[in-house]
């Protein structure tokens, strides 16, 4: 049972780090354009415009 003294705070710290990382990614705009990558994969860059 003494191991819980170390495991519970470690779990809380890791959970808090995950929450901070998620909030940072939301504020920095990581999830702003969810559809852009799906459309960029379909874009054929080999063709020159106007030809």
C-alpha cells in the first residue's frame, strides 16, 4: 500500500501534463483546419496550371 503514495501523485502529474499539452495545442491552432489535409492529399501537384 505504500506504493500508492508514489503512484497517485505520479498519475495526477501525468494527467495534468496531458491536459496542459492538449490545451496548448488548442490555443496554438493545431485543430483549426481538419479538412485541409484530406483535400491536400487529393491535389495533384504534378500538373502545371493552365495546361
